[in-house]
């Protein structure tokens, strides 16, 4: 395929990405209905039992994708505390699996939307994913063998750390190059040479100079300048976050976004790039949770143990929430959502510690 044809295909995909993204849950639900191993007596009552999860997970996906963190950070506590009030309690492994499967679809949806907007550094994202992979797999396998009390304790620690990091992180919107945005006049009287990729929508593009400086222009014309230095610091955060991502379904997003901000990656680029990292690690962790139990002699989770009548509603909900998130991000102050989620995490972590203490006593 020639460069011109590839550019045309890429631009068409980005322009109509919402159509392709929304087809994915339709195909998923159809394949689950016809091919997934379900109870022999599964009828209409079975498939509609958890319809009420649709609005709940759509709201949760919109919130977490606006901030750029893992969906399971909200989904897992919901399934632990709220879900049993209306249905039967779930095992920790099943809770994490439902959260990860839903999160993988939701974050993939939102990630494509951020790519469309020109706010994803794909080179940076792929290097972060490569570094996090072994820790995600290790954490997912560990989840099969740790006691439930320890699971709740570690979950509480992760949420408490995420709460602190969210409260201290600066996730404001005003992070693009204000001077370049206000004027494109160069010092010599000419014009600033900003990248403009014909394969992207709007005046979007990216250029990396010989000194490693990255200049990125998003779809609305805002430009950002940064370097990709600080790999070692990010690796440390993503290794710890990756372990919790595999274990509990979240962690890499919360620690990752803060590490990128700490290495001077602009806020909106950090949020967009983080979506790719969390989406890919969530997909990997989901696969390990579905198929990996027998590898460590723990609980054997097969496809038959997956509550398909739950995920047929949670997956479409998170996909729609992921598409809504970029618009909410532009309409609301990110700090408002960030502080709400951080406070919620702190309350949930206390409840988890109390659950763990009750399991010991």
C-alpha cells in the first residue's frame, strides 16, 4: 500500500472512528450470545438479569476516562460493596475479571478517541507497555493464590495511594504552549514551523527534532513541546502499577499518569497516552485472568466461569462512556472530577481495610 493510500485510510478511520468503535461491542455481544459457554437453561431472564449495570458502568467509564485512570478503580469497589446488595456476592477473581474485561473495551474506545484528537504519543506508549508487561502478568497470576483478606488489604493500599496521587497531581487543561498558541511569529519575523500531518484530522501532527524535543499539534491547533526523557523513573512507577494492574485491575493508570507529569510530559498528552498503556495492559491482564489460573495451581477460571450476562451490559456501557469522555473533559474542569474520584477512593480504601480487618478477627 502506498503512503498516499495509507494516509487516506488512516484519515478515514480517524474521521469515522466512533462508528468502528461502536460496532465492536455489537460484535462482542453477538459472539457471546451465540458462542459463549452459558448455563443450559439460559433464557431471556438470564440475559436481562443485570441490565441495570448499563447506566452504572457508563457513568463510571465516563468519569475514569475523563481523568485518564483505570476503570477497574471504580468498577472493582462497586462490585465488592454495591453489587451484592442487589445480587449474589462475587469471588475476588471474578470481580477483577469482570472489571478488566469491561475496562479493556472502555479504555480502547477512549484511546482511539484521543488518538483522533492527536493527543497520544504512540512511541512513548509502546515503550511503557513493553516495560509493564512482565509485572502485569506476574500480578495477574498472583491474584489466583493470595487469600481474600490480603486481596482486600492490597486493594485498599492501591486505592489510598491512587487517592493521594490524584489529589497532588496537576491535571489542569492549560498545558499547551500558550506563547505559540497566541502567536505564530518567529523571532526572525517569519512564522513558527509547526508540524501538520495530512493523515490526521485538523491541523494535527508531530515532529521529533535531533535534540529529542517533540513538538505535537492536536486537532484543535493547540501545540505541545516536551521530551521523552525520564524512562527510568517512569519504568519504576509502571512496574509497581503494572503489578497492581494484574492483581486488582488498576494501578498502572494512576501511577503512570503521575510519572509522566513528573517527567514533564504535558498534561493532555499524558492523559491521552496513558489510555493506550492502560487499555493494552488491561487486555493482557484480562487474558491471564481468564486462562491463567491453572499455570500457578490456583483457582482454575475458564470461560464457563465468566458471568456473561453481566459483561454483555458492562462492555457496551464502557465503550459508550469512553467515547463520551473527551467531550466531558473539554466541558468540565478536570480538577473537579479528579478531586471527586480521589475522595471516593479514600472512602473506599477505608471500607476495604475494615473488610480485611473483619476477615482476620
